[in-house]
């Protein structure tokens, strides 16, 4: 029972202090699509300042399909390695807790392809 209580406390804490932010289209402009698989783009205007500001209050976790473990290596590197290099180049590495493919426990998800859900009628109308 103690293990379950500790797990629940950890989940609740992560949900209250973590923001999950999509990489492509939210932080990285991704203007060429998959292109050659590299992380080639520029920061979305305002992204660097926003991530730095948010990281003072929240743990920032980047979620991205580029971190999919089934994704092929690009220039001998994994997707997360390429993203960490990009984050370092743009002085964001210290602001980010993790880069993942997984759906993590988070207070909010910030995603350019998201549909905010409040009920199925509105969601179906939106689609």
C-alpha cells in the first residue's frame, strides 16, 4: 500500500508542476516537414523566451515523434540526441527536463495539432 501511495504522490506532483510541449511546430519551425530527418529549423518566434520563462515555474518536458525509438538513426544519432543538440544551440538545454515520445503526466500539453476536449459533440463538430 505504501508503494501505491508513493506512486500516486509522484503522479500528482508531476501533473501539477510539469508542462509537456510539442517540439515540431511549437518550438522548432519544422518548415520542411520530415525532410531528411534532421532537426534543421529555426525556433518559432517567441519560443525561446516562452520556454525560458515557463521553465522558471514548471518542469518542461518536450514530447515529439522524433523521439520514437523505432525512428531510424539520422547521421548516427537518435531523435532525442538531435533535439538536445538543437536545444543546446539555442540556449534551451538547461530549461528542459526531458525529451520523450511517451505521453507523460503533465498539468498541460501544448501542441499545435491538439483539439481541446470538453465534450464529444463539440469535438465532432470541430473535426
